[in-house]
């Protein structure tokens, strides 16, 4: 799997997230969250936590004025046009009930003025601290600019040695994105995975004529 900068950032900060998720189902961000005003942010978003390499440059809250379904959605937005990559929100669960199965994380997202990119993401971690087995942050089909509600999905295989499943959304740069009606469900082999396992090698040579 090709490595984009935010994938590399995920790999870099995974050790601290994995360390805390090993002992708890709720991860702690690797960088302390700094807020300019008393937070109506993560403390009020039950079961979710802010995350990222620069979470202090982003706000994560519940927006009761915008929703795809129901009466509210999650809102992730930059605090300024110079926001550093990246910020987001995350939830983690034990992999026990999903080992040996194919897992799909889906949700609806709406964007406004996203200068960089945004996306849903899911990661499968192994039992060792910092051991990332699979990751997809939809960078190759990212949310950009301004758009109405669109359904996105991430599909990964959960191997027998998986320990933690981590999922959420991220924003890289200026703009804002709403996420709503997310879901985590087991699917069969007819649903294709959206990313390979980290470090997995292809069975055959590829692009030998450099035309792709």
C-alpha cells in the first residue's frame, strides 16, 4: 500500500494510541488538546476523543443545527486557515468479536471549504504496542472542497491476531466537515476491502512498463 503523509503520521503516533487503547477502550490523543475557550468539545461527545498530530488546531463538537439523520451530527473544523495537519476524532473497541471477519465502517459526511482533505478512517492494531496491521483513511478518495452529504466506507479484514479496532474521522488543513449516521458492521467476502494489510506484498510484479 502506498504511504501518503497522513498515513505516515498515523504510523508515527500509533504507539501512544496503541499503548492507551491496550488498557482502555477509549484512546488518549498523543498530543494534549489545547482549547482557546472552555470546551464544549470532546468532553460532551460521548465515547469519542480528539486525536491527531495537531489536535490543538481543530475543534470537535456536536452540531445540533446540521444533521443527515436525527437531530445532530459531529462537526470537525479548523480553528484557522493555517491549521497544521491533522486533527480528528476517534473511538476504539476490542477486536474480540470481529477476529477472522471482514469489517465495514461507514458514515455520511458533508464538507465546507475543505482546502486540504478530510476522510473517515479505520485501523486494525495487533497485540504489540504500535503494531498496525491494516489502515485506510480514504486518502485516495478523500473529501475535498464543499459537498453535500455523501456516504463513505472503509472495509478491512480483521485477522486472528488483532487486538484493537480504531475508527473515526480526520481533517487535514482548513475547512470543516460534518459526520453523521456512522455504522460498524460485519460483511461477507463479496464486499471488497478498501486497503491492504500494512507491509503486505503483492503476489505478482506490477507496472513493469511504468504506464500506470
